[in-house]
C-alpha cells in the first residue's frame, strides 16, 4: 500500500513575533547570568540529561576525535577536514552545486531576504519548516565524528538545531550589516557550528569566515552590544588576534560561536562563497523550543532521534 504525504500541501506556520519575555532571555543570555539560568533548567531535567550522556558514550571514539574536542574546548575552534567523512562531504557538495545551478529561480523563492549579501538555497527542501532526516545536509551533521567531538566538549549529546546552505555575494556600495559585523551567537550558552567550504576560499576577497579565538574573545563575554565594527573590536584586541579561515573547497571546521567573536561574508567584486553550516546547542534550550526543524523519514536510532528532538 502506498502512503501519500500530504504535509506538503499544508501552509507553513506563521512566524511568531518576539515576545518581551524572549527579549529578556536574550539579554540575560548575553551575560554570565545565562549560565545560572542554564544550570537551573538542566537541574529540572536531570533524567533526560542522564539519558543523553549515556547515548553520547555509545558513540565510537578515536584519539584524533578526543584531541579535536580538547582543542575546541581550549581555543574555541578546530579544523576537522581530515577527520570528517569525505564521502558525506562530497555528497553535500554535489547537492549544493545542483542548487547553485538554479540560483536565479531559488532567489525568487527565498523567504527571508533581510541579508542582502547572501542567499539561502534550501527553502524548497522544507515541509512545514522541517528537513527530512535523510537529507544529505542532515546526514552530514549526524556523523559520529561531529557528534562525538562536540558532545565531548559539551559533556552532553548535542542538539542539532539547524542546517543551512548560503551563497555569499558582493554588495558594492552597501554598508556592512548583520553577520558581516563582529558578533557572538546567543542562541544558547554553548553554540557550535560545523562548516564546510563548498567553494575555494583562497584569500580575503572570497569573504572567509573570520574570528577571534576563545582567549582574546573573553574581552567581549558580557558585552550587550549586538554587532560591532572593526574599530570597536580592535580597540580591545588589536588586529593581530584575528584568524581568517583561508582553505580549499571541502575544508571543514567547528567553531564555538558563542565564545569566539566572529564575522564573515565580506565578499569582494567578482567573488562568491558557498557555505554549509550545521548549528548545535546543548540541551535544554534556554529559549522556548521552536517548531520542529526535522521530520522523521525511515528508520532512526534512539541517538539520532534525541539529537533532533524527534
């Protein structure tokens, strides 16, 4: 018997307005008070955390994974190009190339256009705002190496929050804005992003992901400023603290973006940058849980269901 999936015919849920309570949480989370809130929420869900820790221990481990987790803890970032599954990365790249070949069509369908310097290319893959769990972008994010490295850093099985594909393009004569300016991510207290360059990033003109490692970024830990200019940042750290991720296609790296001040997508004329990003947080989420981002397709392990909150 064939089952017809009718969810594609349902209208996407309306985006809720940000409540004053959520705004308050956002400001609290920008300071060390957020750690107290995180500890309180975790204390209310100790059995669930115990289950996640037990599932994390079921994942395989390798010395190079343990070393990568240690570097993520101390420096706030780690290059995992030689660690992650190359075949999964190639599948992601092939899928992304297909999207780019239909760029103009997808630009016309884009749902969020507040960032003029990049285009999100996966909107058409969502049903009611959720990705299928067999999507190649989801499978890359679920590979054991990534979950173990991030999980050991968090001392907890991470929650996969989102996957995105963005094409950054030049915006001549426009002032820098949003993620082109220096900022920290405050989705939660621990936020790790797994990136893959899907085009070569050979120099500054390609708009590399640019950041300040965890140590020098401490100067901005309790800053209430959302996005900062180069002058504001260098007044505290100096430009020597800045690290640009100059790397070839299929390079992959993990950054704790809640701890490392960062920016990117400063693309120069005649250049572009195609980037995969998977975002992970540590449960329980400080903010109210958003609508499901993933929908189950096929058989899933208990660990995978827990990572995606299914």
